[in-house]
């Protein structure tokens, strides 16, 4: 080969490693870019019996790290905040990130909140002593990240809207049944919060004048008839009066003092219904009837396209969902009753934390 002439085979051999190296560098830079632009949020869902935190990829809804604790109705304001700090820190640790990598934090709690000021006004199913707590400011100070506060079903509705059973549905009502009964309204793809950020509180619809005492202090509210707390209270009373039930085998010594209806958990109710236990089945049907009345009132008032139902009892006990859905359609006005879809939530326990992270990040 003459001097100055380059063989084609030599060029190909020379170009191969360079091109491969260039492609690798481009891929690395692309991955680094995605990492740099990825938006992460910390979502915290503080319910009547458990509190869950998760680090969430805002754009995909992927949960990257979690932490879970039991709620405690006896917590003081300081103890409540400390538990939230520990919960958030543990979720960050599980995800392997620092708080300064977060876009924002969202918190949903089972209670009345002032979303604009980030203040927890009160918690009927948690500590009665916790009132006017500047929760958002406290969390922002601890983590160094902007924080938003909503009630627990509002954040679940946000999660279902973006990644669950509400995706692509502009108008729906979320109803979650657990320790209490909470609700949230979505219209035109946006949460409806109302004048005082308490819109959607279906658990406090009055379904019987001068009826049972509710945890909030009112009477005749839906929550006093169809929540797990109400179901548990009814069952414990019947057991005390000598009614026979498989519950005496599943929970030999239930505690009437257990907070938030936890003396009989949702899984136990599901087992008893599966065993065709007459007492539990009767109680679930009765609760489903009352829940259906509340849903029918909401259908008549709001005329939603869809009702999304979730929460521990709904997830565990299909019979409650079925009875409530049937009674809702039966008692609602014919046209909106026929037009509404009633479905279960898709995101399960993660609905709240995903929705909270979205709200926190979007408002940052």
C-alpha cells in the first residue's frame, strides 16, 4: 500500500470503537439528563388507622420508596409532627434520595384542613386535641421543601384522576370507606374544594334526623352508619348481647377500646362474610344500605359521570360495594341513577400517596 493511502478496512476498524464510544457517551448523557429533569414528590397519606409515605415520580406515577406506620389517636400535636417527620425521612431513605431532590411535598390527612394556609383544623377520627396545627409550614421547615395540605380523600381523588379509575373522566366523585367515610369531587378535571376547602364530605351527609352520634359530634351522619367504625361498634354490641358469630373464633377477645374501629379489621370482616356468617353478613348489608342512601343523595345533587369507591373496607368486602351500588341506583333519580358508573378505585393503598405527591409537586 502506497504511502498516504488509507485502507477502507483500516478505516472501519478505526471508526468502530470511536462510534461505539460516542454512542455510549450519548446514552450516558441522555440518562443523566432524564435523571436531572425527573420530578420527584413526597406524598404522605395520614388515615385513621395507618400512615403511609412514598417518593413518587410525578410524570409516571411510579412509587420509588415507601414507609408505613400505625396512626395513633392519642398523639399530641408534637408527637403527630414527629411521626410525620420520621415517616417522610424513612421513605426518602427507602428511595435513596435526599429531601433537596424533591420538587414538593403533599400531605393528606383524615380531617378538616385549611388548604390555603396549610393548617390542620381538626381530626374527628384522630386526636381530638390536635386543632389549628400549622402542618404544612412545619413540614416545609423540616424538609426544606414547599408543602401542600389536603384531606385524605382529596389526595386519593387526585391519584385516581391522573393514574387510576378517574383517568380520562372529567367529572367524578371519590368515596373512600375506612375508619370514617370521606369524599372528594372532581369536575372538569379539577378538584372542587369549596369555599372552605371541605367540599365532598359525604360521610357527614345526614341520612337520619337525630340519629346515631357521629365522631364529629353531629347526629345521623352517614359515617355513623356505614364506616368500619360503625360496623365494628354494631358487631361488638351484638356479640355482647350473645349473638353467635365466627368472629368469636377469629378474634377471641376483641377490645371495645381499640381506636378507629380497629377491634375488627377489614380482613376479618371479609373472612366472616366468605364463611357466610349470618351476623356479619347482616351487618354488612345494613351498612351497604345506608351507604347506598348517601351515594344516591350525591348522585341526585352532583350528577357525576362516575363514582369511584375505595378504602380498606371496600377493597376487602365486595358485598358492601355491591349492596351500596344497588341501593344507590335504586334510590337515586332514574336518569342520573342509570347514567352513573360505580367502580372500585384502581390504585389501592397508593392512591393517596401518589395524589399527595402530585398536588405537592404541581403547587411548588
